[in-house]
C-alpha cells in the first residue's frame, strides 16, 4: 500500500503536480527548488574559497604530523634501548627475618610444604598457610601489599 502511494507521488512529482518527491518530505513541508543563476554566481567564489581554506588547513595539519613523525623516527634511534641491554639489578639484601627463617614458611615457621611464591612480594610460603592467610586478610603477611589467590605461583624445585 505504502509503495503504491510512493509510486503515485513520484509520478505526480515528475509530471509537475507535486512539490516534493517523497511523501515524508511533503508532510514535513520540504520542497526542492532551483536557485536563480545570479545567486549561484555569487555563491561559487565563496564556496571555492571555503573549500580551498579547508584543504590548506588539512594539508598543513598532515604536514606538521609528518614532520613530527620524521623527527621522532630519526631521534628514536639514539634514544631507543633494548630491555635486554639494561643491567640486571642486584638482588635485595636478606632481612633479619629472612636470615633467621631461611627455608621455612614465614607464617607457620616450619619447613615449607608445597612451596608457593606470592608474586606481589616475592616471599615463599607453604601453600596451605598462604592460601588461608590471603582468604582471611587479602594481603601479604610480610609486606602488607594487597594480594589475592591469583597472585600465587607454585614453585617446582629439583631439590626434593
């Protein structure tokens, strides 16, 4: 039904009986009209000036970006360093507590069973001790850094 109405409206528009080519535009009151030639002649220089201004602005922006990119590219050779070329930091000194309890769990003070590292601090604990502690406190027992069960890493040693 709607398509038929649209077709009739197109035929009326082509024959000059309708002022709009679409029924929806007709309801909105929008019509298509030709402009006078004098108006077109006055608008063309203004339109071409705006277009030229827009293109020059964009060209300037692209040129500035390209120059900055080239500067970065050429200066980057001197500044870029590989992460593997950086010196390896020395290990931290053992604390008194670490020297006192070497090889023992800092929580239960027994020999560690199922050694597990807490990644946020680097300390090694018994698996059961650290799981229970983290579930209750949500932090490292030594450093008090926030931690969860996803921060635990099982240590597989060849000594045992």
